[in-house]
């Protein structure tokens, strides 16, 4: 039921009706119990969501793409003319590591033209 509910929610968010068939549903079960339940009810899930195949993954990190964009209204007054260079340094940085820091609430420190910029 949880997979079907989440699948319908994802379809609604994307504006795709259930009548439109999809090629694949990728699910990352939280436990072995969930995995077994999904496999037992695979046909029902696929029929309910109008999907052709189901794929279970153990690691969801390959399904997520991170991107970072500086908050210009917050950083602009403090760093002014360095903003284009800060944006360039962010573009060349390891986005996964910076995103992990940002999501955990840590400050990100960048070295821009000999200055340490803390965001």
C-alpha cells in the first residue's frame, strides 16, 4: 500500500495520469520485510500504477542528483564582487560532499582568491 501511495503521489507531482504507462518503477526498500512485501505484491503494484517493470535498489545515492546555488540575497551584501567567483568555485567543487554538509546543517567554507568564504 505504501509503494502504491507513494507512486500515485509521484505521478500527481509530475502531472502524469495513471492511464499513461511507465516503463520502470525504482524502489529502495527500508528493510528486508519491506523488500519481501514488495516482491510478494509486485504484480498488484505494477497493475495499480500502470508500470511495466519494478526494480529494487539497495543504495539510493545513484538516484539523487545534487546541485548548489548560492543565495545571492544573503551572500551578496557580504561578499559583493566575489559572488561570480564564489559561483565558479561552487561549480567546480564536489557537489555531493558540499550537499552533505549543507543538509547536515554545517557551514560550507570555500577558498576564493585567497579569502575564506563561509556560507
